[in-house]
C-alpha cells in the first residue's frame, strides 16, 4: 500500500494560485504538479473561502470579538483561582 503524500502549505498555495489565475485547466495544473484534479479544485475552493479572513483585521490590529470574550473569561477564571488559592493557603496556616 502506498504512503499518503503530505503537501506543504506553500505548495498548496502555489497550486491554488495557479488555479485561481485561470489561464490553465485544472487537468493541466494537476498533471504538472502530479496531484489529482479533485485536490486542485479543493485547494482552490479553500483558498477562495479563506481569502476573506485576510481582510478581517482592522488597521489598528484590534482583536476579534470572540477573542475578547475568551480573554475576559480567562481573566475571570484566573481571578477565581487566585481567590481560591489565597483562601486555601490561609486555611492551611491555621
């Protein structure tokens, strides 16, 4: 049984960019890079779907709302654990 080949993200991006240019068919690109045409189409689709994430960041480098909420919950958890730690350390000293 043949081993699965693993492709680097750079290789995938190069193949996807070539497919996005549209000057060659998927078959030609697949043959040139020795991958299956379905793989070329999948990488092209992933590139198109992920393209919007490149432009999500504001110029100021603000965090996304989800990250801010997660950061606040983590800070709350740290505070809670600190209070518990202080309480237990005082209780054990008695």
